[in-house]
C-alpha cells in the first residue's frame, strides 16, 4: 500500500484511535479504512491485506481472513471487484451511511487549556499546528511576538495568511520580526482589518482541518479556554463558509509588511 496512506492512519489523533480500538467488528474497521482511503486520497479499491495493514497502523490487530469473512456477509454495503486474480473491495453508499451510524466520525476534538499554564497550552497548540497542511488562513484580532512563534510551527504549510486588527503596540519591532520570518517563509503574509468590532472570532483554516480558538494565540494559556478541531470533510459547509468570509475580509485589508 502507498506509504502516504499508511502514514495517514498511523498519524491519526490518539483520541480517535482509542475510539476505534473499542470496535470489535472487522466490517466497521474495514469500512473505516475504505472510507478514509477514498475520502483522503481518492483510492477507491483496496484488498484485504492492504486493509489489514492500515488497521494495524491504528494499533489494532487484524487478519485478512476476518476482513474477508466480514465483507462476504456485508451484502450491498461492500462492493467486490476481481482484478487479475486479486479481490478488491470498495465501500458503497449504503456502507458509508452504515459506517456513519456506527461510529461518530464527525465529532470535534476538544482540548482544554487550563488557566496559568501558557507553556503546556502552547505545546498543545503547536502539536496541532504541525499537523496542518496546505494553505493556512489565520484570523485573530490580536497579534504579537508569540503569534509569529506559532506560525513557525506550520511546517507543512504552503502559504500562511494572518488576518488581524490594527496593531497599537511594538509596531516597529513586530514589523521587523514579520520581515525576518518572511525571509525564511516567503509565502507568509499579514494584513490589517480596519474594523476591530467585526473581527472578534479566532480560528485557523487549513486544507484538512479547522481549529476554533477560544482565546488569542499570542496570549494562549493566560485564561481558561478550549481548542476545537474540526475535520473539514465532516464540516464542509461550515469550513467553506468561514473560508469565504475570511477571503472577503482579506481582500479589503491592508498589508502590514
């Protein structure tokens, strides 16, 4: 199997892995693998060995014969195809609906940020930022030195757009820091939205996930707060709408550097 797909299953959130580890049905686990491979990578067909290999990346033991027997009894939930003496499986629409009914994949991951623990809380945020890929859109009405530190954790980003409100303190110093960061990350840009009353929500949108931040990035951990992580595949309308609003505001904002 494609190593990128295996790495995806290996790198899934631990809370999701815990949820999956409680499932004893080979049909549900195999359906989860088929659904993920199709949704994330466009790979529609997998054989029983590939499915088991992916399940094992979740830390769950699996045998090809268990997958074969479960899928043979699945009826119209699993589509079976024989290609060059190999049997491949595909999840049908009924199978996808059945999977969603059995396992709640659309739940948000929630991280509690305890007051007075800025270092520990920033580590939680940094870990999430390192997982984000593609074009990154950040909205936070407050910007400071630690905001740039958080941007530096976006190791897999293609571009970074940071939208904030007028900066009133340490303007020269922050401009210098932003320019220094931009030298190493040319795709970084920051713009100022003129209306502070309108820009009050804090969030980060990536190609795969959206993070809702209860408190500002630069001061994270100084107050009790939460991080809500949403998979864009399961909250498509929400993430698309939020991205649309961000781009509208970005296009009428002025450059900071």
